[in-house]
């Protein structure tokens, strides 16, 4: 979710990063940006747009990503249970909730937390300290917890590791029902 309402790209709007980029680390540092308007779970998005609209959109996203993975498959060597990678997908929804793939991310952030500028009231409220690590943003900032990260990233990694363990135990011929049984990736 962008931190600012979308404005068509032009010379006068390109400097507005919070309008064009959905990267939480960038959006949360924009004026009026915070984790509450930069991230949301799929369940929260479904509630916001309506379950009927979301059901159709989610089906279209899954179909689109299935096609993308099918295109990638011939380029991935078959190395049973040797390695895995979590990919992220940035998807733009238009006003009719039609999905458009913007990019695939092979370096998905699994970091739990978000960056906040030192002037953010959350810094004092939580007693956060200024970050001294070499972060991407050189402005004075701290790192705060993110409830959305906890809701999404922890179960995602746990589910992926469960799938890897099942593949290791049962081999690649394991039926999808057994491989993914009990794991709900759709609610993340």
C-alpha cells in the first residue's frame, strides 16, 4: 500500500516516493507515513475491499503468479530438497481490483519490524534507541516492532519450512494435498 494517494507519473510527481513505491521501508519514512497505512495482511485487504471483490481478485493473482512460475520452471534446475527460495511479488490493483504484476523479488525482506524517524512519537512511547547500524536511510531513525510483520512473516517462514520438511520426508512425488495440507498461505 502506498503511503500517499497515487498520482500519475510526471516530472512534477516523480520525487514523491510515497506515491509510487510500495516499499514499506520507504513508505513508512514519508511525511504522514506509518506502518498502519503502508502494510496490511491479505485478510485485512479482503475486509477493506469486500470479500466478493477480493475472492475474484485473489483468484486472478494466483492464476497470474501460476503462469509466471510456469514460465520460470524450465530455468530452475531440478535439485530435490537441496534448496528453496521465497519469492515476493509486487502486484498493482487498479480501481476495478484487476491485478498487474510489477515485479518479482528474490530478496524478500524477512526482517521483523519497521523503520521510524526519531521524531515519530512511537520512539518515545516504546523507548526506542537511535539506530547506529549502516541502514539504507541515513536520517536519524530507530527500528520499531511491526504487528503485521509478526502476523505475516513468521507463519510464512514456518509454513515454507514445513513444506521443505515434507518434501524431504516424502520426496517430490508427494501429492499437493499432503504437501500443503493444513498450511494456509492465502490468509497471509
